């Protein structure tokens, strides 16, 4: 199930349970409201499992459409009698997760569209416009400027360039498909993404916001620290963060505080480590992680908006310079042709 569907499901479960309905009636109402057959079938199976005596967490786990993180959180809610609170937190968790995805997509979609348009415009000019000028220059047999020769040579090699580009893209896609699940590739990919000048810091903020948000939920549900780290390690997308959490679990088992173990890894900012240390001292880790989640979510929103604002004029200027360079290269010889015709 998509994050949006899960957010809607947990929201409906929270509202109906909070209204005083029992879980069987709640699931019955939710099943009746489903429009798509696939979603209805999934929720009907969960409903049937609950009717037959399974708990909600067991029914969700058996369906295989929900992560260990979600099932465990609900199990803690059932055991502690705070199921409604856990469902409320899960709803907020997916709401923030969806919003963070939207912010990143929004920040990157415009630059990507402009780049594709720019490449398309340049390819069209070199492949179809330049050959027309080239034929004209050949008829007049004039000495061409260096930049004009460069553009014409590029146009003459256009078919070969497109072929090589197609082969390179195909090779990259095949290579990625074959190696994306391998540990060494994940490590290189994570470092490459986080090292990118503009995109890297935004992805880093996104991972930190997810980590803080998930820890806040699990700490409020009274999940043991090691279990919480283990659950987050399974659901977080960042390789570096998962590796850091795996090593931190070993240090915590030896008696080290959470803040000290996280402080050994560069992916965790010093400010985060300091605040987590304070939270451990005053036994308020859930509040600290809640505040960190808000902090990084707001910073992510700010960076995403700033990215769009800064990149838009840069890309427009870049596109103008490239197209302008080609046009100048094509029109420079026109002056020589005009002089010849004048004589």
C-alpha cells in the first residue's frame, strides 16, 4: 500500500476508535468505504482475521502489506492500551513523510524539466537546424569561424552521438538494475548522493527528519531503545544511516549512551547529538526527538523552497547561453555571405 493510503487508513482507524467504536465495527466501516477492489480485498482479509480472533497488529503483519515498524508500533499500542494514540502518531508520521517527499520532488522536478527541455532544444537545433545552415555555407564556399566549424562538426556527428548516448543510458540502467541490491553499490550510491552540492544536504535533512520522527513515535510508545533502533534501521532508506544505527546498537549493548554512540558518526549533526544527550539525562527522549523532527522538517521545507528559487534563474541563463552560442555560431558566417553578395 502506498504511503498516502496508509495515512488515510491510520487516520480513519484513529478517528473511529476515538469515537468509541470497537475495532471490528471500525474495520467493517472502513472496508465498506473502499472504492478499489484491490484495497477492499486487502482490508477484508484484515477484517476477517480480526473476526477470527487475531489482534490488529497480527492481522496487519499477516497481510504482508505493512512494515515491521508499523505492526510493532500498533502491537505496543494494543499492549499498553494506547492504540488510538499510536494510530494518531502513525497518521502524523505518514503525513510528514508524504510532505517531505512532495517537497523534495517539487524542488527537483522543475530543474529536471528545464534540463530536459534544454537538451531537447539543443538536440533539435544541432540535428535539424544546423544542417540547413551548413548546406548554405557549403554553396558559398566561405571560410568559417572556429565556433561555426565546431557546431557543424558536432551536427555531422549527431547520429553517432545519439547512438553512443543511447548505449550509455542503456548500460547505466542495466548496471543499476543488476547491482542496486548489492551492499558495495548501496555504499557508493549513498556517498555520491550525499556528496552532491545542492541535492545532498536536502536528502540528508530528509533522512534526519525521518529518523527523529520515527524515534519520537517509538519512544512515546515505550519501545525499548534497541528495538526502536532495529525497527528504524529496517525502514530508513539511507545506507549510511542504517550502517550507523547497526554499529550504534552494538555500542549501546556494551553500556554506552545513545548520544555517545551516534556522535561517532558524521551523518548525525553535533547539535542533534547534544540534544539527544540532554534528553537522556532528563529522561525526555520522546520530547527531544519530537522537537528534532519539527526542526528538521521545517529546515527541509525551507531548503526545498530555496532550491527552486535559486536554480530557476541559473537554468534559464544556462539555457539562454547554450542556445545563444549556437545561434551566434550559425549567424557569424552570414556577414561574410552578405559582403560577397554586396560585391
